[in-house]
């Protein structure tokens, strides 16, 4: 029996299988508002048979957008736009849907990848006045008032997510964005209670997590995505990530989604299949937190092995889902498992395959 296609619970939320569609930025919002693109994009992914769909990095305030076309959840109108998209998607899919709440910090205002020169014109912010690279604008270091503004923006976005029926929240503390910037000594050179020691560098990200966990009901799981290492000497690393994960476990963190890198252009990474899995495995083994492994997982047998070995509880897939939005169907066919699919598609099952679609 396939382990990948067994149910799994994150807090009170039960997933049909262990496949998680990881957040993927679409750079297709209009002033933070979800558009018809999101209705099409999320709609097709919600019919994929995965266990959980996580909506792309969603900015909690306008200056926290990675690009001017990032999705946002900071106003009544952005809430209404995303809520309308979800209402359409949920007419035809019961798949649990989470959202990744994010703030880009010093990496905010970047150009849309396929539109050079489309970057934002706002002043970005960060723990310290250190740009991502020499060509970037120097960010403004957050003062106490700025920290409180950002904290309250996360809280308000979490409340909005709950109001529109999102099932779970993933706090974005990875890939060199604001909360990761607080964690890493490469980007955080503060001399106050939010900089210096590991305890101090963890303080603001944990404050944000605590505030979100407190503001939404216990029935709504709150997890986190981290970069377990900067891949730079003297930066954030796996040992510090384990300490952070222990602190999160004490705070009723529902899951930890383990990625890496993104903080520094000096990172030295050699991507290969499963290259981030040992990071997830170490955190899971030492903390017992429900863990998502992600990164160059592209075939069914590979995903099955990760879960069967106990390296992670769930497997995140992203770019492969853009390439093949029915990847979970094909994985189930290979592994002799069943998957949910809309009845309109049941007749697509190839001849000679076991009964693939539940209810067909």
C-alpha cells in the first residue's frame, strides 16, 4: 500500500494524502487583488487530487510585496477579491486550501520575472539597512513602530484569511524574505532585543507566529515555511533551524515546511533530486514536528520513498505541478493508489489501469 496516498492530519485538519502543492508566486494580481488568472490557476490545482493546496506568498501590506503584481490580503477589497476566487473554486473541489502569509522585507519591489523594469517604487524595509545585493535599494531598518505595524499586518491578514474560509495558514519565514532576514546574522545586525544572539534573532518571527496562532481559532492549523540553511558560511544553518523548530513545537505549530537558501547572492547550492530532504529529515527526527519536504521532487517513486523512509510526513511539489497539473493522478496510477477527481473527468482513466478515481 502506498504511504504517500494515506491520510494525514495537521492539527484538526485531515488531508486525503501526503501531497502538498507548495506556494508558487504567479505575479498576476492587480494592486494586490486576485484576478481571473487566480480563479483559473487555483481552480485547476484544486482538481489535481493533492492533499493540500497552499496559495502563493500573499503580502500582508503593500510594501511587503515581492513585486507590484503580488497577491495581497491587506484590505477589505483584497479580501473580497480572494474570497470570490475561493468561492468559485470550492463549488467543484473539497480540497483543503491554505495560504502563505508573507512579507518580502528587503527583497520587496522586485520586477515581475518576465517584465524587466517593472519593479516597485516604494521604500522597502528590513531588520537592518542592508540591501540584498549592491544593485538594490538600501532598505529602511524597522523601528519599534514599524515592527508593530508589520506584526499587526500579519494578524489582520490572518483574520481575513479565516473570514474567507481558508483552512490553514503557512507563515513564510524562508527564501530571504522578512522573517528569514530576522533569523539570519547575514541580514540582521541589530543591537536591540531583536538582533545578536540566536534567541534575539528568533524573537520577532516567533512573536508573529504567536500573534497569528492567538488570533485564529484552534481549528485553523498554523504552520511555517523556513529555509533551513542560507548555504553561506556564518549564516543561518541547520543547527539554528533545529532550535527554532523546538521553539515552534512548544507553540502548537501544526507543520514545518523545510526549504533552503534565498537570503544571499553568495549562496553555494548544487541542486539535485532530494537535496533538501536531509534538512527536513533532521528537523523531523529531532523535534517530531509534522514536516513537509520540498525541492526537486518530480516523480512518484521519489515522493513515495521520502514518506516511506520517514524523512518527512508530507511532500511538497511545485514546479512539477505547473508542468503537469494532474501529477497526483499519475503518481497514484504508478503506485497503485486511488485519488479524488471530479466525475466530469472519470472517463479519462486509461484502459488497463486499476480503479484510479475514488467513486468512479
